[in-house]
């Protein structure tokens, strides 16, 4: 299993969600506004000097689907200047899931 940690400008959230939904991702955790700098853009710190914010989102997927999501994120980033997605992929040792009744 893999954990994919995404950071991106809040303004492209819908496009990021479209990619995840395409792959059937239904469980994720999102931090709506975080400060920082995505590797291709300006800092977003919620100030008059560096306005705006980024979002962070994490999802845990099996290896195959995780690879497919990452490939689509790479394709999404091609040709975009200043508003792409940074994605880090980490190995997951164990997952405990809530029970759906």
C-alpha cells in the first residue's frame, strides 16, 4: 500500500478531485489551507506579500491504483506553470479502516 501526500494551490482543488474520482478514490484527508510553496510556484502564506493558500491532501491506496493516480498527476502537471501538484509517495506498513455499517 502507498500513501500519496499532495500539495497544491487551492484554486485547482476541483481538478485534483477529478483525478482522484476518476480512479475511484472515496476516502482521503484534506487540510483545506496550508502555508508553503509548491515546487513550481510562488509562496502562498496568506499575507499581503505572499497571498493565497495551498491545500494538502493524503490518500492511501493499493500499489497499482496509487501508481495510476501518480501517472495522471504527472500528466496534469505537464505544461502547467506555477500551479501544479507536488506528490510524495510513501510505503504504508499497515492500515486500519473504519467499519461501514
